[in-house]
């Protein structure tokens, strides 16, 4: 059965029991396994987020220093100064490219963090689960809790664990237009609560890790003619 993050291996259960017993065990196992995965993933992603933030701060500081060195005019007659300016300009371009790459990397790591938070949120207050086929057809084992689950489940088939009822919605932040003249919130129309009958797959996926650019190895110096 599939649940949790996409990289988690499907779990195997013995269906030779009544449906209610199977679903309760699947629910508890899904929560336990996903929480264990989330702890490790959160530590890993949080470390990456902090590392990228530090690298980006250093790269931006370096870029600013190089840009300050490019201020002012250069005497076109001063070959040394012109050469130095050219080197600084090239360094600025490299620094800008590094900042841009780290900013994209920061977006990926932040997206991974957000996807993990949202994915774990699917399991918040999880009271009831059911199963559906990978194609999306619901099995509705809950409708006959005393029936032996093996009479419904196919042999060696994989199913997706679904949550019965939408997860709780986070409190909505008021918009500027909903605030009164003195900062008091005006009465807003109440939003519809979570659908108690919705079937929500308990699966999620983190964005893949970025592929770091591979630096080309330095070319070997050409051998001089006549060398042994």
C-alpha cells in the first residue's frame, strides 16, 4: 500500500482480517512511517536551507565588493588599470552568475520545505482511512467493516491509502480590504469547512534535488615536441 512521500516504499499488509481492523492498522502504520520519514527529511532539508542561505549571503557580499571596485573611471592609457578593470568585470560576471544559481537553489530548497510541511499536514488529525486503486477507484471498505478484507483486495495488487475527510484548513489571514478604519476586522462570510466525505490520497512528493553543475577537469598541458 502506498502512503507518505513518493520515495517511500509501499508497505505490505496481511489482509486476512476484517476491513475495520485492517484500516485501523493501516492508519496507525501510515502515520508512524510518515512521521519517521518527515523527521529525517526535515533535518536534511533544513540543513540544506541553512547552508544555501549562508552561501548566498557570502556570494552577495562578494558581488557587492567587486561592484564597488568597479566604480569610477579608468584611464584608457593606463594598461595595467585597464587590465585590472577587465579582470574585475569578469569576476563580477562570475559572482553574479553564482548569486543567480544560489537564488534558484534557495527556491528549490524552500519548495522542498513547503512540500514537506503540506504533505505532513495531510496526516493531521487523521481519524479514518480507506483504500483506492492506483487508477483512483475507491474500494469503500468502510461500508462493510466486518467483511474480510482479503475478499475485496486483489492478490499482490498495490493500493493507495486515502484520508476520509479533508484535513483541517489553516486559519485564513485577513486581507487589507477586510480591515476596518481602526484596524478592526470586518465580518467576513464564513468559509466552507473541510468536506467530511472527501477522499484525499495520503501521498505527496518533494521536488527533486537540484543537479549540481559538473566542473570540467583542467586540460593537461600539451607535451613539448622531442620530450621523452
